[in-house]
C-alpha cells in the first residue's frame, strides 16, 4: 500500500526515509479517520455516554490529520500526489462532524465551526479542479458539499449566502448532468426545489429604511425571556433533552428538516457563541457538560436514567393526524388515534384514513400510550396535529410534572392553504409576532414598526408571566416548569396564541383554539380582559383592529 501511494521521479529507494515516513503516517491517519467517520452511522441515536467518547476520538484523529497535511503539504504534494479536492474532502468531513455534534447537543457554537470549514472549502476553491476530471463520483462529492453547506447556512439564518449557494449549486448540477448524462438529475433538481421552497416559506419580509431585507434570529438571546422576580415561587427543573418529530404530509422540507422542525429547533436554542471564547482545548471538542443547551434532534429516545436530576424531557410532535375508525367501547390510551409515523400511508386532506378493522390499532401511529414510559420523569409535550386532542387526556401515571400544549385541530378555510409553509401554531411558539402578523394576513413590514411591536410584546409577556406565577388555581406543573427559560417562554407564547386566536373574528369554532393539559385557567388567563386589551393594542398598532372582536367573548 505504501509503495502504491508513492509518486515522483525515480525509484522508491531514492525517496528519503523521512519523506517516506511522512507519506506512511498520512495514509495511516487518512485510513483511521475514514474508519472512525464511517462508524458514526452505527452509533445509537440516544444516550450521551454511548457516543460522546467515539465523537471525541474521531475529532482527535481529524484534528491530527488536518494539521499533518498543513505541516507536510509539499512532501505530500510531491510524493503522495495530494490533490486539492482531497484536502476539501477532509475539511468537509470535519464540517460534517461539527454539524452532527450540533444535532446531538444543540450547542450552536459547533454550528459556527461547521460553517467555518464549509466556508473555507469554497473560499479556497478546494473542489474547483473536480469539474476537469472525468469522474462523476467526484462531482457528486462537490454537490453534496453544497447541499450540506446550504443546510448550515439556513440554520444560521445566512439567507443572502443561501441564495448565492443555491445559484452556484444550480449551475454545478446543470454542468454535471450535461457532462455525464446521469440518472440522478431529477434527484438533484428536487434538492434545488426543496431549498427554494424552504427559503420562500418565511412568512414575513422585514425591510429597513433603505428597503433592504433585515434577517432576524429566533434563538433565545440575552434578555429575551421575562426574568424571574422576587416572590415568584417556581420549580428548579431544567430542560435537558428534546425529541423533535416531524412527519407532516406535503409540508416544506429540506434535508431531514420540515419547516416546523426547523422552527421548533431554533425556539429551543440559544444564540451561537464563538468556540474560541470557550475553554475547550483545540482538538478536544467533546465536553461532559453537554446538557447546557437542550435539544437532541430526531429519534432520540434518551434513556430516562441518563437525564440528570431535576431535568425535563421535551417531546415535540408535528405530524399528520391518525383517527380511530368508529367508536370504541373502551377509552384507553390507544383508542383515540394519534399522529402518523410513516409517510407511505393513505392520507386525505392531511388526515390519515384507516383501512383496518375497528378492533385493530394503526401500528404506524404514535399513540398517547406510546409516551407513557416517558412520564417517569418531568415531561413537557407539544403536539401540532389535526388530531392533537388525542393527547388531551394524557394519563400521568407516576405523579411527575406533566404539561401538554395542543394545537388547534381545524383552521379557518382562508388559512388552510398556508399549511404547506408551516403550521400557524408552531409559528406562534417560534416567533409570536410572526404568528400574529400571519393570522392578520401581513407579509411585510418596516423594521422600526417591528421593534415597536416587539417592545409591546415584552410588556405582554411580562404580564402573562405574572398571571401564571400568581394564579391560585393553575396546576402546579406549570409552576414546576416555569423556572426553565425555554419552557417559560413556550408557556407564555402559548397563552398569547390562545388569547389572539380567541379574539380573531375568523376563529369561531372551539376546535380552532389551542388546548392544554392540564387545562389553564380560562377566565383569569387566556380570556382575561387585560390580555384581550393587549392584543387589541397590538392590532391597533398594526392597523388590523378590524380583524378582532373588541369585547369579552361568550363562553363557547
């Protein structure tokens, strides 16, 4: 293997021993890095102890490999025949490592590191020469790199760069399909269509005084949540992990992310910080305190035994509803249907149609009973589905704090066409002002007015926080969760969403209002005169007060 890797003029014996050792060491590091990287796909999607040490070893080898090729570039060029696309491949793998570490921990600083490596590949044109070689598999590596870079830019809200990258990717795909006449042309064109739809799904265009688009972040920032005040008696629970499930029929998606998953992911993250300002040593990127930011994406069924003491698991379900056929004699946790877990099913108008006997349960359905094992620890559930009410009577078997926030199951007809671009309910939890503007049919506004409206919302959220913590009839679970900043913000945004939709003239059916379990106090909270006054104040500021009722609602 060593002699096959050697290049250059003259016999192998003429190569100095030190240079031969350099090539041998490089080949060893390259093979070891590939072996470790390929092993990542076999790691369990849950549990921190199982995968952290493996990620640590992989990071270490790639760090050594990257530094080694930098220090010995001339020898590797002359004796190994190192090409620039090979350097790009190593950089791309390091970018993927950072990205996947981010997915498992939601530590957004690692997202910045992934961006740094992907950006360097483009700036240094590592893949530039690939197009001149008659090897389609190398061009595919370049196309995949572009797709991964676009995902990272989307997550970092670098929308201007996304548009540039999409244009470059489009040109690369056109060149690739013309040169090689491959069978995967439709697949790559679908990638372009998906990312274009993802970008267009943004419901609001913010403009500054120069008519330039302003991009805002929706991650938790310093001062972005009403603080705990003296006298507030709340729990000490902390959000430690999250399971985010997305399976909405026809919803915009890119890579593995539906637009709802993308939004909820950002609602559960803090603004990125630069890794260079943190204490980790270069090359030792895995830390044991990875619970500082809460989300682990996708099917992380984190063993409850691994959750630290006083920790909360959040489960977010955004999926097509599955309804039971006919009436069941029993009313157990598997008799109300749930949400769809398999996309290859019969779906009509966003609802799952069952074709089995009444006695059988739909197996491709996540029933409320499937989550009962999670109630051994404090559990916070959000369900955004046409059958969210299946989770309304969720059994709390172990007496731990439990809250379920449930979406409307029916929206006014005029708003049903927007579901492809994401759910209104999740939009409120992600960015309440965007949700408010969307329900009012506003798709653009001046940044100055946006800031003014946000200032009013800060006052509204402060008042909602006071209502939650001072209520004598609210279920204690809400107070137990209120101590965590992320959960506090989600509960406050939920109450604001409830009040807004109850006042909006188009939302007349009870099924069009969000619900919660345990129920929130209706009169003193979601229908309070103070919150109704705030909503109407915001509507007047945005000149949409005609869309809202101006008096107390009758009980429905």
